[in-house]
C-alpha cells in the first residue's frame, strides 16, 4: 500500500507525522506523495481540507484519515496517543470506506474566459468586496428569489457543522446526498424579501446564483479565496465525485456533534 502523511506544520504535528511515517515504513508500506492509496492528515480539520484539495483529482483512488493534534475534529478523529493502534490498523486491517457528498461549484464569466470548476468538502461562499450582495437565486431553472444581504453560503452535509451552523443552518447527516443554502444577514423589509430560512436541496436540484449588477465578488471554496471581477454566475449542485474516508472503528456522526458542541 502506498501512503502519504501530511502535517499541519507545527512542531508537535511534524514530530507525530514523522513517527507515523517511520512506523508505516517498518511495516513495509511505501511512501508516495504523488499517488497514495491512503493519506494520513496530522493536525486538524483544516489540514485534512488541504489534503483533500491536494488529491481532489484522484478521489476514487485515495482515502483519507485524520489524526488531530488540537481539538477533536469532524474529519480528524484519531488522537496522538492512538497512532500505534492506527498504524497497525492501516498495515494489517482492511479498512472500511465511508463516502461523503461533495459540492460542485462552477463559476462562469462575462468575458471569454473558460468556466472554472471546483469541488468543496465543506462549503462555498459568495460576497461582494464592497456593499451588499444582490443576486437572483434560481433552483432547477426557476427564479426563486432575489437575495440582498451580506452573502450566501452553500455547504455539504459534512460541512453543515462549520460556517453553515454559524449562520443558523441545520446540521445534516453526511450520508444525505444534498446541499444547503444559508443566508448571511439578508435584507428583509416592506420592499425586499428573502425566504429567510436555510434551504436543503436534493441531489437532482441545481442552484444557480446570478449577480444583478456588475461587481467584484469574493468567492471562497473551503479555505481558498477567489476574487472574481467578471462573474456571470455560480452554479452549485451535489458533485458526481465523493470523498472517501478510511474507517477502522465506529465513530457515529452524532457522537461527533455532541462532543464538539454540547
């Protein structure tokens, strides 16, 4: 089996990552940063997000597992004092694959620039660099509303516990193939109205965001920030691809929610 260990970069994470590498090589597993079968992320959920984007082009071949060196995360669920147990599992035990839905983001431009396609493990957000965001929200090709406010957030079920939750969105179980649209400080008065509630869209529904005015937009895809001065639309839907996590023991999602927030 080919493996790669990615560290957050701090001293504790680097030391632990090197221990994991040494242990795995003792079991005659092969380090391979280019085409790993399994990626071990050492740090936190942010480190695993970085690992996901590094290997987003080979999601069918690469599985992920996280070791946290800070607080317990939703993706990094192994503790530093459990690395020997984890290494033995990786080397000796066929692991179970758990797949989570992803968000496909397609940005189209007003000029001749080709469209850009991204995958998000957590969420995509859109804001303007200055002033309020004004966008038509289309669902399945029909205009649903014109949004006015600070911004919009589209999240995956596994990302529903991140920015989406801070916006008042629902926590969704990651087995559900759907995406969630949440508002950021929408403007609601006698003139302007939005639904004022998060929307959960199933796999066969596409959400299209169209700016009403020419503006410079700030779009995030997970931890990446994009500045889009010539944006025609953002199309979001459940991606065909799925992220694969290596599971060696049960860790129910609702237990993670409870340990993280209650």
